[in-house]
C-alpha cells in the first residue's frame, strides 16, 4: 500500500524511497517487530484466561501450565498487516502467500483450541491424519496458484553447488528432463505426460511444505527456540529472494530472474520481524508460546518462499534445525517400531534429547540459535559456490 507514495515523489523527492524493495523490506521488518512487541502486553490477560493448555507437556494433567498458547495469532497478524502496508498487494504471489498463511494459522488455532478445552488424555489437538490432509489441500492449492503465476519457477528445483536445475522443460512436442550436474537433458518425454510431471512436482512441493511446517512445529518446544531460529531462516530467504529479483545478481549467480521475488523478500522480512518481536516476550522465561497457531503457519510460509524461488533444496541447509528436529522424531519412531522398543535418542525431538543429557535450557536454546545462524550463512554461501 505504502509503495503508492512513490508516485508523489515529484512533489517530495524522498518519497521515491517507497519504490525501492530494500527500503520496503526494512520497513516491513520494523513494522512487524513493533506490532508484535506492542500488541502482546495488553492481550496477555486474555491469553492467560482463555488460552492455557489443560495438560502439561509432561502428561501430568494435575499440573496446569501457566504459559498461555496461541501467541502465533499475534505473529501472523503482525506479518499480514506489515505485508499489506509495505508490499505490492496486487502481486498475485503475495495474495497466495497471505491466504495460505492464514489457512495454516486457522488449522493451528483449531489444534490449540482443542488443547485448551480437553485434557491430553481425552484429546490432544487435531488428529495427525486430519492435520496432514488439510496441509495437503492448502499446499496443492497454493502451489498450483503459484504454478499459474507468470514468472514463478515451480517446475524447477535448483540444487546447491549445481549450475543446472532439475526441471521439466517443454519444447516443441517433447519435454526435456534436466538433472543437476548435467550439461544436456537426461531424456525426452512426450508432451502428453506433462500433467504427470505437474503432479510429481505438486507432490514434491507438498512434501517440502509439510516437512517444514511440522519441523517448525516440533522445534517449538523451548522458550524462544523456534522464534529465534525462524528469524535467521526468514532473513536468509529474504536475501535469496532479493538476489532473484535483481537482474545483475541473478545473471551472475546463474539463478532465474524473478521480478516479483522482491515482494517475496518483503514478506520474508515481515516474518523475521514478527518472530523477533515475539521473541521479546517468548525468551526464557516465556510470557506466551506461539503454539501450533504460529509454528504451522510460519513453517508453511517459509516453505512457500522457497518453492516460489525454486530453492526447495536450500531449506534443509538454511532451516537445518527444523529438519533435524523433524528427522529425529521420524528416526525415533522407526527405531522404536523396527528395533522392538529400542530408541536412538533419550527423547525426541532432538532438543529434548539434550535436555535429558542435562544441558540447561538457556544454553540449549542459544546453541541452537548459533547453529541456525551458521546454517543460514552456509545456505547463502551455496548461491555463490554454484
């Protein structure tokens, strides 16, 4: 919305700043940060009265935790308001991102509301099957909308360190299948299989969205852990989006030039600012927890940014903490089933394993932040190494 002020620059020169994506991205970051920081204190009495989970994480229903859930509502509101103010809202990409984020927020909100109304022994949120089904519907609709958006690269997957992406490239009456590290197409497919190629990419991108969304959800188990790691990941993808939106940088780094990627950078900066503002209240000892309301939506939003840029394979690097947390749960489950009750970790997700080893919570959280920051830098470094 505020970008329209650039049209008045003929009357007041400094207003041309609103036409620069870097200025608007910084504005989105600061706005989201301030909105979340200032909105939570007056809302805390309401959250403490209505949004406290009835059963503690220790499965002891007699001990009612004092820290309220659903703080993610404030984060998402800050992100949406900030994006509306500083982004070019007519951009179809931003509209898709905002609608998908709100849909995942509602899913997480339903999960948290159930937790505040029922004991864990009676009902522990939305069932896993229902949650995955709704995530699948949101993912397919959002990804297909991006696929139909001019300039998006949803049929391409760029591999770190490889110049050539994995992609289906239609040409004439055939489809060329390109693989990373190959200078020529791997094979040619008949044009009639293009719907199958689209289904394959939709399935792959859904796995990316579901994995990231649930990974952030699993990371949200310590005060400030998920919010702090999300700040690093969102800022890193904001930088990647800016590189894609700059024709000179895109040509130099051999990545596709995407004009609307700059607006995606504004959105990513709003995510980082909202999470940093939430961290103001969520750092130990936390006054409020984001809950599934925030974690599912934030993970889905981050994955959509990567999908739109064709940088899905950067997610396991930049968002390494989220993926290793999700992987630890999967490994623990498979080990328990296949090895007849034997576990790999003392407790999953991974941060609980270190908690059982006696690492204090503040030290554990800061160490995970350090890893998240280093992984964000490593992900950005692969752009140059390509």
